[in-house]
């Protein structure tokens, strides 16, 4: 399996919709993903990458996605934030998530960040949190949200 990590494009919409449904448990319409990609394209801080594999027939499959953004912390400095990480359930435990995290850490280093951080939902303790801890990330606090 030869993996490639690159910026997401409209060619990836179908694969990204599949990944987002796996992550959130509900379908995402291609038009919504196209709007999200347009927003990301216009944003000075938001980035979306895909991890792909090309088959022997030349067909490309999206296996994972990484959202990345720069964050300024008034107390400590600039961090790279992993805003999204999802790997297709059919190919989990093959190193794709590790490759995407390593790529995020590379982006952060390249941009002068002092570290990389991410937030993960409380319902993901079993799989995601164990994975993040195995990659050297530590739980340092809670995120509080108030919806309208």
C-alpha cells in the first residue's frame, strides 16, 4: 500500500463524505462537503488533507482525513491543532492515523509551533483516546461548550 498525504480537493468529496459519516454517524451531502472545502480554501488558518492510496488500476481511494489549523495561545505561543482526524474503518490499525498525526506534527514544526494539540469527544475514550495517548498526547483539561 503506497500512501500519499495531500491537500483535499473536490475530487475527494465522495470519500470525505464517507469518512464524515463514519465519524459522525450521519450522512453528509456532497454539496455540504463542497461548501466546507470552499470555506477551507478561503481560510487563512484552516487546512484539510487526505491520505490516499492508488490501486494498480490507477484508481485513488481516500483512506483518511486530517484537519489542521494554527492556534495562538496567549500564555504559551503558537500551536498546531488537529481539528479533524478520521481513518476509514476498513483500514484502521494499518498506520494511517499515525501517518496523519505525524504529518500534522511536521506541519506544526515547519510553521514554528511549540507543539500540537487536539480535542476529542468524551464518547471516544476507548479507541481514539488510547490511540492519542500511544502517540504521546496527554489529557490536559476539558473543553466546555454552550450551544444556542
